């Protein structure tokens, strides 16, 4: 199945980087598959999880639709009281996407609701997890047929 | 030529509309419940059977009671899936019997390790068989989108 995973990843990461960078310029962001030095106080991890793409053909257009969610984990060190601050950051981060639509060169992204909850961790940090559900559509380019002379 | 009113027929047709809406709503709700159930079950790996046994459907209020797993079948090779899934699905079949069109239905899981399982941390992040994104997260994204469109 033709998919637009990398286009979507680039688009969502750029959007998040630019908007979250304005809201919290001092908080470091951990991206998928990029080496990261864990700060001692707090950081944010950005990941994307999605189902396999499905073809949703409309007429003679080949639309590929993918569903999934963006996950933003806010990690903070310290006592339970720190969760209040972490929740505030998580809500603000989720609002960058929740219920918004974005149009890129290859895909159209439609975001739906956000879920923000406290989640377990393996280490000593506390974690607040924000998920924003989405679907995005990409139009598969048609391959021109060979010209019959 | 006399005048013949068709108002009785129009009224009769209009009176049938609420029943049609209710029937359609029941179809939609049933389909959503079946899709959520199927999606979550197929993504949930089985070791002891505890997680799958606790996929409990309820109406109006979520379930908070943890049920013990059924120790029938081998722990290896998903041997305990059939018995535990069948027991859990009795609750699904229970709510689908005589279902009313408007209401709130919950799929809850009160097993003690469900958060870690969903997060892909069990038995360890390297050995997890849960798809990246979790059973509930990915299923919700898929079903949410199909209902929304």
C-alpha cells in the first residue's frame, strides 16, 4: 500500500516544533529515532502511532487514508505536585493539534479530540500523556500509461 | 374532478420516521461496539489471560472490578485466549441483547497491569507483542474515524 507516513511525520513534527517552541522555548523535545540526552528536570517526547493506511478511492482519484494518534509525553522529575505543571504543558501541547485541520503539499490532516491522562513510567520521572486522534488523506499520484504510438 | 388530499398518507409516513431513526442508531451502535471489541481483542497479546478476561462491556458505568483469569490452556502460544476471550465476550453479547439506540457503553479493563501492557512495557519494552500505539489507542483511532465519516 502506498503510504504517506514520512510526509505526515515531517509535517506534524514541523508544526509541533514551531508552535511548541513558541509556547515553551526552554523545554527540550525528544523526537522518534533521534539520539537524545535526557535532561534532569523535564522534557517532552513526541511520537506518532498509526494504523496501516487504507485506500479510499473516490472516482478516478486514489485517496489513501490513515488513522492514528499523535502522542506527546510530558516527563517531569520530582514530587507528585509537579504533575499539575506537567498537565498544563500537556494540554497546551495537545491544543496545537486538537480539532484543527492542516493542509500540506502531499496530505490533508484532520485532527479530532485530545485525551490527557497521567501514565505509568519505568523510571523515576512522572509522566503525563496527551493523545490527539487524527486521520490524514494523501492522494496517490497516477502513473501515466505508456503512450501508444 | 374532485380534490383528494394525501395528508393522511404524509402523516402516516412521518409517524414511521422515529422508528427508522432508532433502527439506524441501533445498527450504528452495534457496529461500533463490534468493531471496538474486535480491534482490541486482536491487538491484545495473551500470556496469563488476565488482560483479555477483563475486557468488560457495561452500560452507563465503567466496570472497576478485576476478574481472575481462567486457567484453562497453556500459557505459551496464546493457549488461554479462547476461554478468557469467550468469558469476556459474554458481557458484550449481554449488552447487545435488547440494545436501545441512545445510551453510553463502556469497554473497561480493570486488570492491574493494563496501563503497562497498553504502553508496550510488558513483559519488557523489547519483548512486547502489543503493536506500537497500544490496543486501545489504535482501535479508538480507527473506529472514531469510521464513525465520524
